[in-house]
C-alpha cells in the first residue's frame, strides 16, 4: 500500500457505510477512511482539498442514488474541476443492477469499475 | 385586279415630275428667242445707220462730183484757148477768169506733150514749169492712164513740186486727132475736202477716210489723218471712178449699237430668269402632288399585288359573289380546293349549289340587311357541300363590296373550313362531359376553386421574396390579412361526395357559406396554403379540420393542384378533400394507447428500479452482515452486527410497506368515488397537522369556496391534501414565516387544486424529472423520505388526473392537482 492510503466512501446508506468501514479496517492496518452521506458534502470536501493543495483520496467508492446530489452529478462536477483522475480511482458501488447504470458507468473513462452490492472483502482488497 | 401601265405618264412625268429640268429648258428657249429678237433689232438699227450714212455720203459724193464736173468743164474751157497752132491764146486771162469763177480750183495748167508749160497762177508754182510728166516717175502712170481713159482723170493726192498736197485732174487734149497734151487743174486737198463738205465733217461717232488704190503698188492708200484700220467696222463707201478714189464713212465704235441694246438684254435676262423661277414654282406644286399621286399609285399597286397574293394564297376560301344572281365572280385557289371544284367551273356556278341546307332564309335576310346598310358585315356558320358531296362546316363572313350610297353590286365572302375544329370541339365537349361525370360521381369529395383573387390579394402584400418562415410569422401577426386573402377564394363547383362530406343538399349553400367555414379552420393550415400560392406552387397537400353544416368536426386531407394552363393565375384549382376522420381517430386512439403503454412501461421500469434499488440495498446489507457474522469471534461485535441487522430489517419493512401502498394504488383500477366537500377535507387536514403548524408558526389560508363538491376517493383526497400540506410546512424557508394558500380553480369544467407556499423551493431544472419519483429527496433533512410525492402522484394519476409543480428556489412552490372528474 502506498503512502497515500485515504479511501473515500460516498453513500447515503448508513448501514452500508458502517459495514464497509468495518471491512476496510479488518483488511488494512493503516488506512484513513472518509465517509460522506451524499455527493454534495463529498464534493465540498474535494474542492477544499484542491484549493488547499491537499492530496485527494486514492480510492473513491461512489454510490449512485443519493439525495441532493447523486453519484453522476458528483462525478460531472468533479470533472469540471479538472483533477487528475489517474491519481483518484473511482469505483461505483451500487445496489442497482440496472443495465443503464452499468453502461453509463462503463462509458465514463474516469470510472474504474462498477461493483454491485453487497461488496465482498476480496473485491475491496483488489481495489486497494 | 389589273395593274395599270405606267408608260403613259412619261411625258407628264417629264414636265411635272422634273420641274427643275423643265424650267432650265424653258430658260434656254426664252434666251434663244431673246437672242434672235435682239439680233434682229441690232441689224435693223445697223441698217438704219447705214442708210443714214449713205445719205451723208451721197451729199459728199454729189459735192465731189460737182467739183469734178466743174473741173472737167474748166479743163475743157482751158483747152479752148489752144489755137490751131497748138498754142494757147490768152491763157492768162482765161485762166484768171476760170479761177475767179471757180474758187475751189487752185491752179490750172496746160501741159503740151506732157511737159508743164503754162500755169496759172504762176506765182509760187514756178518750180513745176518744165516738168515732163512722162519722165517723172510718180506721174507717168497716171498720165498714161489719163490718155488711156481719154477723159478727165484725177491723179493724187500727191505732193506737189511746188509744195502741198493736192489732186490733179487732167483731161487729154487732142488737136486734129493728135494728142496735144493735157489740160489740168489742181485742187488742193484741203480745198477739195472743204468743198466736198468733208473738212468740217464733225458728227460724233463717225469719221471720214479717203483712200485710193495706188496704181503702182495696187495697195490702198489713205490720205486723211483719221484711222484707216476699219475693215471690221460699220462703214459706207463710195467710189469715184474719175480718180479711183474711195470715200469711207466709218462708224467710230462699232459696239455703240450694242450698248443701246444692253437694257433690252438685261430686261430680257431678268424676264427669262423670273419667268423660269415662276414656272418652277408653278410646276413644283403639281409636281409634288403628282409625286404623291405616283407614290400612292405605287403603294396601291403594291397593295393590290399583296392583296392578289393574299387572295390567291390565303388559307381561307375567298369569293366575290354577285348579289343578285349569287354567281361567283371571283374565287381563290383555297375555295376551289375546299369545294373540290376547279376555279373555271366555279366561276359559272351559283352559290346555292354548294349550300347543304335548302332553307337559306336566315342567310338571305342577313344579306338583305347588308344590302340595305343595316349591317356592315356578318358571319354565319353553315354546312357546305363540296362537288364530291363532302360535307364541310364553314364559318362564313360576308362583307359588302360597295360603298355607302352606291348601288349594291357584289359581296365578298371569306369561308373558313371549321370541320376539323367542329370535330375537335365535339370531342372536347365529349371529354368535358366525361370529365364532368367523373367529377360529379367521384368517390372522393372534390371541388373546383378559383384562387386568382387570393393570388392578387397576396401580390398586394408583396411577400414573395420572403422565406416561408417569415411569411408564416407575418400572417401569424396579421390575422386580418390572412383572412382577407383566404376570403378571396371562389368556389366554382363541388361534387356530390363533397356535399355529403359537408352534410348539405345544396351546392349553393356550400358555395355561399364556404367562407364562414374557412375562418374556423386552423390558421396554420391556411397560412401553409397561402405560402404555396405565394411560392407559385401548383400543388398542395395539407391536413385540417372542417366543420360540417351540422356542426360536426371532421379531419380532412386536402390536396389541390392547379389545372394545367392556369398555373400563373390560379383561376382553376382542383381540390380533393378526403375525409380522414376515422383514420385520424384511429391514429389518435393508437397514440393514446401507445402513450398509455409507454406510461405503464415506464411505471413498470420505475417499479423494477424501485425493487432492484430499494430492496436490493437492504438485502445486500443483510448479506454483508451475515457474511461478517460468520467470522465474528467476540460477542460485542456480534451484538453490534445484530443491532445493524435489526435496523436493516426495520427499513426493509418500511420499504415493503410503502411499496405495498403504491402497488395497491396501481392495482386499484376502479376506485370508488363519492361526492366530497373539498373545503371540509382541507380543514380536516389542517387540523391533523395543527401541531406541526403551530411549531413552524405557519399561516394557512384555506381559500376554497365552501361547498365545493368533487367526485373523488376520500382516502386519496385525504392523502393528497396531507402530503402536499405537510411538504409545504416541512420545506419552509428558515428566514421567513411560512405562508400556505390552498385554493381551487375551474378550467374547462375541471376542478384544479392549488397549494402554494413561500418555502425553499425546488430547482426544477435539476430535479424536474425526479421530484415525483420514489425515494427522491433533495434536501438533507432527516425526515425527507422521498415517498410522499411519489404516492400523491400515483393517487392523482390513479384517478385519471395529473399533478404539476411550479417552483423557484428560495421563493416557493405551487403544486397543481388536476382532478379530472368523470362527466
């Protein structure tokens, strides 16, 4: 694991958040986990980081369906900030098994992968 | 139609057509006459002069002859002095006496044997004594000539020995038939001239010259100082044989007579010139007239030629016919061809032989009118029959060949073979009637319209250069122009099917009320039609609605095309109006069911999405928890996970409950309806929410008219009101007192419910689609569940209505419910 081991979870499902956090903590010894319940909060944090020159999280687990700002909107806003997506691995993690969502994710070059819930520790390990 | 010979005009032409030439010729003739007259006059005056001069000379001649005669007498008298011996006696005394008596004689001599011996007076003449005439050169010839003449002969004038010029008259004297000598007298020239009356000859314009042929030289010698070169001058001469003298009376200037003629010549010249000019002008006028006549003549003859050519080669039969006998006087080739009869036999024939109908009374009466001058000309269509019994339809035009007031003689007939025309017009009539029946009995509603008025009206607006979109906008903005143009359409005819379509029994009813119905048509269709005319299109297709006379609306497909030949003026346009109401309705139905299907499909998708998303999120959590539970080793962790599992099961239960609610709404196709007082229901809802209202300090205005009744499901109405009102309270703006108004409106007979707040509002641009979706929340409020509006929408739509929203962020929202009560 590299020095930058921050992982960011953006999901409005609190149970999923806590379960994933548990999983991550078990898998990795040293890890910073950032958690956001919707896109707008996450976006604010990203923006602040860019403004202050802080490093962005290495991995982002992004849900699609969220109130206020959903995953897609978050992504498009992020793209407008022109960040270096090669340094930020974005994975969609959704309970949606709708093909439209999967294809939409596939079409976006900045999305590394599409993971359907429930997320397994092996998959998490791979991502990290 | 003969062509007149021109040659007989030649002489006249010379005089009249060439006044200049003729005038010049006249001038020369007059000049010639003048020349002869003047010449005559001149010679008469010359003759007169000559006579005058003759007279003058005669006097001189007489004088001289007198002198010479005297001289002779004196010589003879002197000779008397000679006696028998031949010696003169008393010579001196006789001579003195003679000289005294004849003062004109200067000297007398007696010259015996040619030697001058006796001279009186001797004084001054002594030198001559002893001169032998025969020995002296210049006297010898004359002396001998005297003897020859045997009469007095005058010698000289010559220079006298004693000096001076004089003539010497000598008479030979014979004694006893023997020459004795001469008796001579000498007259000085000056004396002679004086005596002859010549010395003081002083008539102006004339002079005298005396000449003599020199016997020695035979040349004429002149003796007077006057000019002697006068051969060409007017002169009169007398000859004196006694001395071979000539006396000339010469007119000094031979042209004096001419000078006297000058006035005459000048007057004549003036006369010639003026009469020539006068003649020229006199001739000019008729010449011009003549020229006009000649030109006219040429033109007439040209016209005649042309007429002849036209007559001969015309494609129409032309004949001149005698009005009484009705016999052909003149016919052309075409007529002969038409009637299949050679010209020669036609010319003997009577018109009636070629007329098919025997009853010609009508034609005859027309001819009679023509004859009486009631008609200028007339035309008639008649059936003719050719010699080979072929029937010919002919158009006959008859014009008189006489002028007004003249006696009717013959008439000219132009005969046009219209057999072919007649045939084709019959064909045309047939096809026209065939077309008519096609039109009339066509299974498609048809009409024939005159759109020329529309086109003219459109031209006035001058829109042709605009693109169709701009024309469209123009008419949208100027509906008066649109209807004025459309109203210029005139219906020419409609067929039965059209009447059926319009539910009318009368064509006139349709035609008269056409405009009324057009106005009801959609302007878009009318504008499209006008654009087609502006752009000069010859065909048009468009759909519109029409209203029948029963007030029924029908969908029609209108197609028209301009009848060929009328493309520029739109005077005839065929319009088919196909009834497509059923088709249209079917399409509408189809569209409706299509939309329903789409809607259903969409709901199904929504539902599957809800299932996949909302249910799967719970199940995936359960899976994760169970997975974790398997590897848990301490009790604390297990309790924690079981707590989470409890949470998941609770929210799953809620989700399933919500889903059940929605599916129950959807499944309920026939939900019961009952009349409900919407005001009371609203009031009831306000009461239910009173604690929340109090908490938020909101003001609620129930503006619904009491006793507003709608037919609706009570549970749904309660739910709808509760959801909308609680949302309005929930999403109040933190900076102001919430104010909510509830009111109804009636639109097209349907009641609409409005719930208006001054809350935070929703960004519809961003969330428009999702606002009524399940689990869509747009705020971070904990109590936003994203299910209320989803249920409301399902309830409203389940009752056949719809719900809409208008909103602006930070200002508020208005929810609008269309109830759609059944009629």
